[in-house]
C-alpha cells in the first residue's frame, strides 16, 4: 500500500513524500509493484536506494516494465526508501514495517503525509508505537 502527497516535495528538507506499507521484507517481490505505481503517478524511476540489511532477496537491479532499475544499497535505515526519477529528483518514502497493525500504519501514514511534518521517518514510527522491526515500541 502506497500513499503520496499531492505534490512531491522534491528535496524539501525534513519531510517525506509519502509512505509505503510493504507486505513482506522480500524486496524483489515488493519493489516491482511499487516502482510501477510510482512510475505511473510521478515519473519513471531509474534508481532505488534501500538499506541492504533491512531486506531479504537483495538484487543489484530489476527489469520493471521493460526498464532497468538500479538498486543502490545504503545504510539509511529500514524506515526509508529513496527513488530517483529520470529527471534526477528524489522521492523519499516512509517504510512502515510489514508487521505493523492497521492502526499503527494509518497513524504513521497520516504523519508522513502531513505537509507540516518535520519529523524524520524513525521518529514517525516511534510516534505510531512501532520499533524498527515492526513490533510495539518499548
């Protein structure tokens, strides 16, 4: 499930452009649908930036809709995914852990989509009662 702001921030500091709630940590299976949806709504995606340690099935690239999409692995944390559009602009999404409850996911999505939100992804998850692995916060 993905939610985007009506206008993508395009690098405005301290904000996210939307939220994504994957159903598993199998990035190869989850990423195809996400990239297809983003490409249809904002612009073709050429690169994806993720934290290698946060996902299963780590590819170096994927062919999605007959396009090569490069996967870059950075230690950015499992709470964020970055997309580079063909025009070079970045789109940053909050990643809601797959095991979040519907209530937690809705709360995190609402905060990420709030135009006045300045909280970073990790803080949004904490505010929603989630830890980095999708369980209840301690």
